[in-house]
């Protein structure tokens, strides 16, 4: 497995502001992903964070709203831009090591937008 | 289109008995399946997985069964313990290509194990 940390663990933000969430892994991983879990819903993949290039976004998610960076093999950030109450969710990063099929998840960031 | 479905929102079981959590999928391209457990305020914790080339995988108290013809998998927990009380998510992925690593999750089943 991998030790994954996320910062912040939770935040309460005002409408129209932006929040950047950090994901740090204790060792190099091949792939990093960002998921969202809206209240009462399942987990939905936002995008795959690609090291050194633009992230790959899933249908319904765009770079202007959720810019992602991955400067190296152990770190990634997700920004939730111009927030609205509908963005209130738990945001989770996950990682996948080369040659394996099992994703491991961070503890999540609980975001509340007022 | 919900490609992975967990039709039971909740399940209540007595300690020591068997818990059976079910999951159905519609995408025949899925070839790898995982179960995660999630406690409140924590990220999902990996439990057990199964490849489509198998029909059963066992790890301690946890066994996952895969029925490809029915597009159905189940997680058996024997014996159930109060610490197993959590939300259980079924997830599926397509190996290789541009979909590699993308997990599609079910809605989750809340398991409550009573002492």
C-alpha cells in the first residue's frame, strides 16, 4: 500500500472563492487520480493527474473549474475554482503503482461552501 | 447511466453471522473488481479484489465471488464483527488503454453489525 496525506482535511469556504487541495504520497507512484463524493452519493472520478503534462478530465469536469497540477511522482494539487454550494463534497486523491491494479485512497478533504 | 449498482442501501447483520453484499454491473468491458470499506471522515480502505479470469478470491474473513455471465459480484464476510460496520463500495475498472486505472463505483451499502 501507500501512505497518502491530504491537506486541508476540511475547510469551509465562501461562494466565489477558490481552494487548493494537496495530496502527498510517501513514495513514487505511476498514476494519481482525483475523485469527488457529493453528499449521499458515490465516488466520481474528476481527472487523472499526469506528471509533467495536463490532466485528463472525465466527462462533466473541466480544467477551468478544477485545475490540477502534478509536478513530480509523489505530489499533486486540485483547485476548486469559483466555488458554489454545489461544490460541497469530499475530495479524494488516489494512487496506483506501476504493475499493480489496486488504487489506494487518501483520507479526503471535506469541503463546505456557504 | 449507472454502470455499477449496489441495490441494497443498507444491511443489518448479527455479530458472528455472515454478511453478503451484492453488486451488479452492466459494462462487459470491466475486467477488474474491487471492494472498499469506508468509515465516516476517512478515505476508502481497500479490502479485496478479483480479476475477471477468476470466480473467487479469498482473504481471511473476506471472500469475493464473481459471476461474469450474470455480471454480478458479491462480498462475503464471515464471521461478521461490529468493527465491520461501515459503508462498503464496489468498484470496477477496465484494464489497459486510456481507461487504465479509472474506477467506476457503486452507490455503497451501509453495513451494520449488531453485537
